[in-house]
C-alpha cells in the first residue's frame, strides 16, 4: 500500500505532517477520523478532518496536492448526496393524506 505525507491544519494536529494511506485512485480519503482515548476511561473522542486542496500551480492552475482541515463540528458524511435522499418535506406530496377527504 502506498502512503503520502499529508499536512494537517487546525485542531490538535495543527502543523503536523502524517503519512496517510492512499486509496485505489491514488488519493487520500475524503474524511480522516482520529480517535483520542479519554483519560477517565470513557468513550474516545473522535477528531474529524476533511480533505481540501493544498495549492494550485501558478501558471496552469493545476491541482498540486491535498491537506486536511479540522472540522470542529464533525459532520457525518453519509456517502453520496442523492437527490432523493434529502430531508423529507412535510405535506405537499403527490399522495394525499389519509384524512384529506374529511
């Protein structure tokens, strides 16, 4: 397996460069989760970092690498964002309510 030294920005890992395993496409994962054990023996705290573009070349504007930015909210990414998997709207659907004919 290949790995790439990737810089981290923000949060507890700010300024560190860690080796990150690359996927089949040659890119590091989009989300990097770091479990931090609790000193009191409780459940570990999970730090979430998101992959962002590191820099672009000046002349052609090409992508030149990745870095990880700290995500303090730790939003869960549930995979692809399909149009039909969004939040459900209440009412206004094509099917009438069960009590609509009353």
